[in-house]
């Protein structure tokens, strides 16, 4: 087992120094504290850049109310140290690992982290591809858990990175899926045969969802926070909120309002629940590790297809943010560390 002294750890990290456009991020040279207890050092090789990171950079993410933070929730990397806990989990120095952090901070070349947030990456899965899985796939899987036994599921934004995974997991469970969107994402045209779409631009899209589902759906996986979602869900169903998109410039306010409304409807008809994955990961680490390990194995086997990675070098992080602003269809932006 690698012994750790008091030597500090050098890294490069992306920091949001003010809220705004991609010019609001800088690459800082930093010193990390050494691991404590059973913590380990991970040399990050790849990290996804998602819509949550864009929202946080713009100042609309409730959990990051002030600048100065390092964005990014998930990552792929290599263990540089080990501990009794990592060894017990089968993770030794040199192991390729992936994880989701309970708070942002993955857009950096090194992390000091508890090994309870880490799982091994299958040999058959490239690091670039693996980096598209953790946050998006865990969000999809947890959202479906909150949906309970619902046999008919509405997926809001089924052409998005999370939505396309929700649809695949739900279909695999034998559920019927209806989506909102205009067209299937590139590379997923086969889903159109199994997932009928209601065009979200239709002013009466909830009625179209009910028509496609043969009645109200039993659960909705929603990232918009729109109160109209309730119109598409049966009275005994559930609305699972993975996010609250909010109005431009009012995202924090709308997230607070949406979360409060969901709490008020937690026993309503339909009831509502908020799917806050970072907090779920923090509270349910064994279940999270089992879930992520299974999702990575499915991706390696080709039975679960996330978006293709669009890899951008770490030192071009500004370009990565510009690309993420454009939300490239069928692609997840992935930072490749030096």
C-alpha cells in the first residue's frame, strides 16, 4: 500500500471566477492538501461538461451561489494512491476509476476523494466513453427508481443526454415510454419506433402525451419544472423532477419555487418528488457504487448507449464551454486532461 507523507499535491483546475460567458473560466495552478484517513488521490484523465456546468457558470445554479468554484460532477481517472478502504473495494494504485462527486469539483487534473465514490471502469470501455456515463446514467437510473412501478413513463426531452438513457432503461424494464421532443437524437433513430414523440412546441402537448399513452402516463421524468407536466400524468401517478430549467436569468428563483411546489405536492395527485443525485450519492454510497458499476458494464457491453463523447483538450476549456452552450445533438462534451 502506498504510504502518504505530508507532501502537497499540485494540480491544474478550472475555476469560475465570475458569472457569465465562457470567458468567466480560468485554469488555475493549485496545491491540494494530502489525503486524510482513507482518502485517495485520483489523477483525472477525463470529465464531462454538462448543462449543469453551463448553468453554474452563468450563475443560475442554486448550489453554487458565488463564483470561485471548480465545476464538474463526474470524472474518469487513475488511482495514484490507495488506502485500506480502496483496497477493500478492489481498487489499487493504477486502477482506472470513475465516480460522481457529492459536490462540484471534477474539472481538475487531480482530486483527493473518498474511495467510496469510486468504481472500476471496465477494460472494454474507453475512458472517453466512460466519462459520458456517471452523472447522466445515475440520474436516469435514480429517476426511474423514484418513478416506482409505473408502467407508462413520460420522458421530457427524450432527445437529451439524460432523457435518452431514461428511455433505454425504462424500455429494458418493460415499461412503455412516451417522449417529448421534435426528432430523435442523432444515432438513436431506432428509438423512434419504440418511443412516440409529442412535439413540445405544440401548445397542447400534454393532451398529445395522453393520447399517445392511451390515457395519463403513470410517471413523468421532467427537467423543465413546467406545471403543465401534471396535466399529462394520471392522478395516482408521480412527477419526478431531475432539474428545473427555469426562465433565463431567473433559474435560481425558479428552482427554489419549483422545489417548494414539489414538496407541497409530495402527497398530491399526482405526487411530486425531486431527484437530487449529488445528495442521493452522498447518502447511498453502496447502492450508488453498485448502480454505477452496472451502468458502466452495460455501456461496455453495448446494451446501454450514452451520447458519443466530443473530446476537447483541457487547455481549450473555453472552447468546450462554447460548444456546451450550443448543446450539440447526440454529443456529450468531455474534457481530456493533460
